[in-house]
C-alpha cells in the first residue's frame, strides 16, 4: 500500500528544524556536470530524525531553467517525497486538478489531494515573484522550510 502524507504530516516535515552545516552554501553551489544540466545535493538530518535532501539543478543552456528542491525520505521507507520545488521561469505550468495554467517562476508543493490523483505528488504549484535565479530560489527554500543557519563566528570589533 503506498504511503500518503497527510496535510499535517507535510506541514510538520516542512517546519521540522533542519540545522545546516557551516559550509552549506559553498557545497550546494559547486554544481557537478550531468547530462544537459549541473546538479548537487546536500543531506541534512532534521531535529526529529527525518532525513532531508536539498537538490539544486541548473540547465546548461537556459539560465531560467533551474530547480531548488527539498526532498524527504521517511524512516522505514525507501520512498522519497519532494516536499517543495522552487522552479525557474522556463516553462508553462498547469495545475491539472484546478485547470489553471501560468508561465512564471513557481513553487511546487506536495499535497494530499495530488497524492490521491494520477499526477505527481508535488504537481500543484503557485506562481511567485520572490526569486528570479537559482541562488534566490535556494534562499526562499531555506527561509520557508525550517532550516537553521549555522552560527557564524563573531568578528572582533577591534584588532
């Protein structure tokens, strides 16, 4: 029987505190060449024991074709759930259950409704004007999804 995340579970996973390592940004922006795009991932353990992955992708040919993704693998499961995906403005998107189409930067999110449909779990998306490139999309993901930034060593005021 397939696992279906309830809306409360989705919200709990999204809000679960996820401490980032000190070098998180430099690790994510060092993209590795794949077929037609560059990509990298960062594994992060949540405060409640959940396993998360931040995945970033950037097209080799279209700077507006990018994704910043938050995925989760549940304990005692090998199924990966994409909780959020921050996409660039490289394609038209349709929310098929709502019959709404738009062409803009957009944020996909997993919903219980779409999990019970023949579509991908995270098909539902909303247009956004909060970012216009991959770095800004990553920042939105970090802000929206319960990540804790590492404490920076304090700089001395006087030498």
